[in-house]
C-alpha cells in the first residue's frame, strides 16, 4: 500500500521531503504539489522527475481525491490554515514547525483535531527521532541515573545571518529544545527565565548573543540551555542529564579520531543540516508508517501547542528579565 | 521500477535480507524463494506476509522469468554453483560471503563473469558500506595523514561456540578485514604471518585464541590484526591507520556517555549483529540501485577471489608459523 | 636557607601540612606547634618524629623568636585573631580557609596588612595551584577561545554527613569555585542568584541538594555552578569556559582507560582528598618560596575578603531566591 | 640526614639531575662534580650556585670521602668503568642508561654487585616511576583484565636529527619499552622479530623508519611496539594491555579539551622532555630515599643487563629479518 502525498510549499524543506519520499523512504508517493510560486512548483516536479500534479493552491491540493495525506511546508504564517483544512477534510497532515505562529493558533488546531475524533496531525520536530536522543531517553527511562534533577544543554551555531533577530533564538533555535526536552523528560515547563551574558563581539550589532534560558518543569527539574548562535567553532548540540545517581550525556556525532599536528582531535560539524539528517528520514517514515497503520504517534498538535506557549514565555522573559510562568491549559484526555 | 528478486536460502541471513527488501529498502520486491528445506521456505514467506513463489531449487528459481536478480544466501559450499548459474542466465547476483569455498572456485566465477562481458556479481562484504569505515577512507584519501604505512587492527568477539575452530578465525572472522582493508588501502596483500600469543583460559580446549595476523601489502604497508574471539568484554572492531604525518582511527560506535558508580563510561556492544546493522541495509540497497542503474560497483568477484587467496595463505601461515606469500594472479583489466 | 615554621592547629589539615613540610617540600622546617589540645599537639610532634617545640597557645608561638612564618590551621573562628597577630609581629602567615568567618573580619586583616606595608598573608585556596586549572587559565590567557562569556561548572561530592547543612554548600563547597573562578577570569562578581532544583531523594531531610548558583561578573561573564553533594557516583569537578571563538574544559584527572564487561571506562575519583592532593604541595611550596624570596603572591587577604563577600551574598540568595548584589569595596591599590 | 652526591658528567642530563637534587628533591646535596671538560663542570657549579668541588676525574670523585653516592651521567661508553669503581668503593651508584654499552659489560657489573653482597646500583630507567605506567600496572596486578596476553605499544617522536641511525631506534628509543614492559609484566623476553613497513618519506635517506618490533615473553605474551621516530605529529607513547577479560590502556597526558575551529581536540606533546618530566623527579628521589634507607629497589643492574641482551637481539633481528632468541642467563637469586 503506497500512501499518496500532497506537498504544500516547494521551497528548500519541501523539496527535501519530496526527494526523501521519492528516493529514500518506503511506502509513499508524492502525487500533488503546490506553492505560492506555481512556476517554481512545476520546476521542482520536473527536476525531481516525479509525476505529480501541480495544484493552484493548498486548498485545492487538500481536496484532491487522490491525496491521502498532506505535508505542510509553506511559509509559517500559512500553517494553521492548511492544517485546519486538512483536519476538516479528514486527511492526516504532517506540518513543519511551527504548527501555528501563535499559541492560540495551535489551540485551534488542537480543538479541531479533538473534534475530529482521531489523531491526524504530526508536527515536524525531528529530534525525538535522532538516534542519540533516543539512546539518551532509553538510559533515563532505564532508571540507571535515577530521577532527572537538572539538564545542562547547549545549542550553538557557528554564525547567523543579518535577518536573525534576538527573539529568533527562541522561535527558530531553542524551539527544538523546547520540544525535545519535554519528550525526553515526559514533563511540562512551569516557568522560564532568560539571562544575557556579555555579548560576543562576533554578533551583529542588532542582536544579543549568547543567552541562557533557564526552565523549570512541573516535577522541579531545572534546565539551563545556552543558546549561542555566533560561536564560530561549530554546530554543536549538547544535552547532559543529571540524575540522582548518575549523569547521561547526549553522544557527540561519531567521527574519525585524528592524531595530527600536535592535536588529538575529532571533527565538529559546521552545518546544522548534517547533524540531524538521518532524523528527518526517520521522522517522515514514522509519519508514513503511522498513517498507513492508523496510528500517528509522533509530536502531536498538543506538543506543538506546548512548545508555542513555552516560546511565548521565553520571549516575554527575554524582555523582562523576570521569572515568567508558562501557563499551559490542562492536557486534554485525547492526548494522554 | 521495482527489481524482482529471487532469494536462494531462507536461513537467518536469507530471512534478514527478505525482510530488509520488503520493509526497509527501496526499489525491490522478493518474488521467489527456495531453500534446501522447502517447508521452512514456505513458512518464511507466510510469516513475512510477502507474496513470493517457493521454487523447488536454486536453478529453477534462477530460471524463473520474473526473477530479475538473485540473492545467494544458502550454505557456503553451494555458492559457486548458484553464482555461476546466475551468470549463465545473465542475471545479476548478490552472493553472501564466501563467494566460493576455494580460491579456484572464485577464479571460475571471475572467468565466467569476464566471459559474460559485464559486472553481474556483488559479494556480501558489508564493511565498505559502514559509515565509520567510509569516513576513515575519506580521511586517508584526503591526504590528511599522508601515505599509510601501518595499520593496527583488532577483531574481538565476546565468545564463540563449540563448533568454532582455529581456522574459522580466518574464514569467518578475519575475512572481513581481508576484504575491507584492501578496499581501504586500495592495495593488495603480498605476504602473511600468524603468531599465537599465550592462549586465553577462556577459550575451549580445541582452539587457539587469540592470534595475531600480520599482512604486508604490495606498497609495503604493514598490517597487524589481533583476532580474539573469546575476549569476554565485547564485540569490538578497531582499525588505526598510521600515515606519514598522522593517524586516523575508526570511530567507536556512538554511545551515551555515563557518569555512574565511580566510572565515566560508554557502552561497548556485545552482539556483532548490532555493529554493522546499518551497513547491511546500505550494502543491499547499493546492489538494488546498481542493478537498476546497470552499474554494480560493490565488492566484486575479483575482490571475493582476492579475499579467498589471502585467507588460504593465512591458514597456511597458521600451520607453518612462517611468512607465507599471497600469490594473486594479475588483476584482469575487466576489474580495473 | 631553611624557613622555620610555626603551626597553629594540629588537626587533620595541620598534620598534613607538617608532614608535607617535613617530607615533601623543600626549604622549610616546622620548629613550633600548638593546638587547643596540647597533649594532641605533643603527640603529633612525636608521631611525626620532628623536633618542634609545643607552645601553650598561638600567640606564644607567633612571638617565638625562631618562628619565621606561621601556618594557621586551627578552628575557623580563631583564624582572624591569629592572622592579625602574625601581621602585628611582622611575620608571614599562611591561613587555611576561611581567612575569617565574616567579611568584616577579612576586611580587618586587609587593613592590617596594608598598614604593615607589605604582603604577609597567603590564604589556603589550593585550586589555583592545580595543574589542570593552570592549564585552563593558560588557554584562556592565550586568547585561543577569545573573551570568556560563560562558565559552566559543577562541584559534586558522592555524599555528605549529617552535620552538613544547606548553607555549607556555599561556605565549604562553593567557596573553592568562588576563589578559583575569580582568579581564572581575573574578574569580580557583581551579583548572584541561587535556584533549587527538585531535591534528590539521596539527601538527608534537613538539607536541600542539589542547588545551582548563578554568578555575574563585572565584565558580564555569566557563571553557573551546579553544587550537588549527594551525587553518589563520584567526586567530580567540572569547569567549562565558553569564549567568543571556542570552549576550553578543565581536564578530567588522568586515568587508565579500561575495556571490560561491555564498557569503555575511566575511573572517577570518589574521595575529594585525591583530587587536589598535588595542588596542596604546590601551594605550600609557593608560600615557602614566596616568603624566602620576599614575594608572596598566592591568594591574598583581598582574595579571601572577596570570597567572603561573595559567599555572604550566595547565602542571602539561597534564602530569598532573588538576584542579590555582591557589594565589594573598591580594590585597594596595594592589591593591584 | 642529607645524602652527599657526586655527579660524573655535567652535560644536559647531568645538569638536570644537579638542579633536581638542589631545588626539587629532598634529602640530598651535590658536593662533587666532574666532567671530561673541567671548565664546563666548574661553570655548571657556578651557574647553579651550588657549593660543590670539581674533581679531576670520575675515579677521584668516587674516592672522595664526603661523597656518599654517585650519579653517572657521562658518555655511555664510560658508564661500566665508573659503576664498577663505585661498587668497588662500596658506594651506591645511580647510572643513566645504558648501564654498559654491551651485555657483557652489564654482566660484569651484575657480578661485581653480587660479589659486593648488597644492592648498590640503580639504572636510570624512569618510566616505572611514571604515574601512568604505575596506574596501568596497578590495574594489571589487580586482576581486573585477567592474565595479559598481548601488548600493543607505540613509541613515536616527531622527528630525529641527522646522527640518528636505524639501530638507535633500539638503543635510544625502544630501550625504554624493553625496560618498562618487563617491569609491567613481571616477565622476560624469549624472542624478537623486527619488520620494516614502507619507509616514511619524512625520514632521512640513511635510516629506516618506521619499524615494528615483536617480542615474545617467557609466559607467551606477545608484544608489538611500533617505533616511529619521524611521525611529525607529536611525541606519543602508547601502551595497551590486552588481557583475558579486558583491556587497559596507558593514560594520555592530561590536557585541556578544546572546541575550536571545527575540532574537538586535546593537545599532544611535541617534546619528549615534557612527557616524563615528573617521573625523573620521582626516580631520583626514590634513589636518594633508597640509599638513605639502605634499600635500593629501582631498576637493578640485572634489569640493565636484561635490557641490553634484548637490545642486542633486536639489532640482530633488524639485520636478519628472522625471529631471534633472547638468550638471558638464569636470574641470580640475588635479584629475586
């Protein structure tokens, strides 16, 4: 059984997913695409050598009878609209992050999905599909380190472009930790504080970098995440879980160990795209398999909502310097 | 385009490959199987829920019109016969190691393939498809460590069963190094010597363990491989390449780093099946893609022949304690 | 030239220092001792086989004509009095931490030393003499990682006794970081905040553990120190300096790497006394050499005062949960 | 009690030892020196600011009544003569390696020492005093890895000068392994083989480099030592002991871990003098303490003899390419 997919948005990530479905993953076929730039959408179809119909817009694509499921890869501001349309059509939908640009938008989707009576939405958070994070979660869940008490994390990029603003450290960068750490701990955030260390001279004048985000969870676990997007030396993701009896650390990417020029060294990745490349495959395969089996269990609309609420609190905390509560609504039984 | 495969031999590795083609890899379908135990073959088909015909024997399977390519996973002694039959039928064939149980048998296959006029054979050596070995080769080929002068390797198993004899340390264990190190160095072996250290008390009485195999290549590179199949502590594959200006080491498998009970530790695998699990997928996908594209370029019949000749020399060296030449014929232009 | 030392306090640390001066270090001789328990002091002299006179109290010892310099190893509450007496006598004095039990006490010593016109006091902070911290400082000072922006530190003990209270995490444990990090960064603290994560079930009921102390320096560097004194797994000191262009990490103690029982591991120390054992020797040798050369340049009375002020702020922050300023007086020119 | 030392030879190592005794070690004083160049010897005395008499030659120095013990740091060819003279005078003698330039010379010393009736000689092998090797031996002796079966070692130098010949890879370089591995294993060598890999293009034309020395011990343990003296990248000493149940590896020197410029790295030493600098102190202190206590137990004349016999066999094996026996005489009861 091949799952017939329609892809809304044929930019970089959209093209990646189309290629993935066509050449790497099992059980799916892209039969429909659309984009705000229809010429570009047609060119992607022809460049990739697939036979997919180009639809005039996302709503037409969602409505197409041969489209079994939808991938939303368009501009963030349009996500909510298309996800709601897919739910209305009763079609499973994989939505790239963010699920919606506001927490309220996410909430609408949650309500619509609950009303539909079944899980239709998977949000494009790929880190829970990373082999390293999965191994880390397995160690935690095994009880080897006891109950988690603290997490020390870092999200570092070599550098960012001109259009990167201070709040994007939350919405574009930290957002991955906001999702994956909830999953890792099986816990919710209750408050957040942001402090700004001395600014690096390598950051552009309009932004503050680095920053340290400190989260508290419902069970009292304290998380600190260093977000440093002009660190120069590499793309480096760190996560150390301090438990009652031991500490577990996210594996460094596997690298050849070199002895050369008075150094014993391992390469550090420079490009974020190399870091989680395998996780993207696993994530989308999980969606395809989940839809085919009738059991989507990747990051849910509720997870998307929780990440959005936490991100809002972080941005407020950036501005105020105060400890800001993360006010989640009660988790619906539907998502338990 | 789906490649229709026939699988000869539905034992452990045969079942793995069938499962792999059905559930993990792209572009193939198992349409035919056979085994010396036809009841078992039928059960595998039904257990895996695939629709494949059970043929009475390997020759009937090879002859079947809807079989595009053949996987030989039967008992080693039958490999030569089936590979020759596949070549005779003009059908691409993936043959689990060994290609043949004698160097002469491998030579027959080489001759038959040359006579056929095109590459039809891929031997099931999976290590060249391992991400770690590929990264190591990339470092060597980049010139970062200069010309390779020495390799220090180890192939360690926690323990082996009763039926494992001293010469199997060559034919079942070292055989992987014999293949992958030729590929890594792009070089040929010219001589071999084997020494037996003090025997471990953990080995059964009928076998010698550990042993050290020392190979010399045509370019003068010296390789030592410690083969230790009752090392107790783990399945551990080591490969360190000493070049003129630096040293590169095969990555350890990526693991969570743990601080616990007065130890800073990373897990070592115990089961060999976990070590190269991803490489098996990549290897077989490469065969499927190669056949589909008309360019098989994995381990060739010539590589299988070279491994067989080197293995024979190693076994002679085990017995004599002397330095034994590895007498390869000249490499045919066909395999350049 | 042998420096003749008088030692006030012959408890554990006093005995260690006497032994050190007698058997390990060059250029000194213990000629005088005293203790609140004179019988014990006499026994120490006889057990160690040294020829030292036992004085009736610290003041008599300080006044003794053949005492060139004084080591204060008595109960903390007596330190201020003896250090002031030594300064009054114009004799160099090495004082175990704390220099005084209050910041005001430290201030008195600072004033007395300034009035004396020359450096007479070295405080017993040994970490700046640890080879690892020195190597770390050398890397920072070399400019290899750019300006320090953040420090991520941890101070972990396997467990603590009944008499250990929550504030001792500051005065007995964090105090070492308060000293060494100022030295490492050549900077001063301006504020501190303490948060309490979920309490470990391994801590006794009367204390909170772990805690995270967050310090800000005058140059804006942000420091987080995890203090976790019931971590079970080991005595583990971590310090990672995040600079503008790279990160430098305090070396782990050198250990044999073991492959055994499915683990690749290095031992972690369990006993804090093993961690800085070499640093104690270097520290005291530096005092002896400094006195002999007329240039004491180890941790100064001013450093002792700064640590005391910071510790007071940390204890206030433990209680209030707020960000507490660290109000240092202006550094006297004497200490520049 | 201060041990009064006479030092024969005031070249580089002689000066180091004089400085060590004067400024770092406890319990000794250099009271006499001599050198083939008496002017230089006098200058060393004056430069180091010690009060030592300059003697006309080694024999005069040995005879001097105030010389309690002798350090032989002169040209290798003179060692035997001075050590014998010291024994004849009944004075303890620390002799830099080699004990004698021939095995026969070492044998003479052994006989003379036995005849003297007590241990007078310590040979200047410093590696058994290295903290890393001691930790490694402790792990072996603890039984944690079972009986040692194989050792994989490397001795690498960045480069060597013009005067370094192929056989110096044995007499100047491997000689340290020949000593320390006997001590580590508490075992004797029975045979040796040397193979020459492809020569590095970085070696001068007159010498062969690298080489691999393979030793067999009386208990059957197999040792391979890579000797590579133009490896470019660093001074690097490796030693891995493969036992029946696990593997123990000599610690790498402790270094700051750096994340910088796309590399996670630790520095590798370039200068051999930095590698065992602490061991030289411990070694000579052990001699001083041993003499003072009447129990010299460092590397003995017998150890020097065994190293010399093994070195002779290695040099023969370099020439012949054959497996050469190491013919030790029976160990005298005196050295058990």
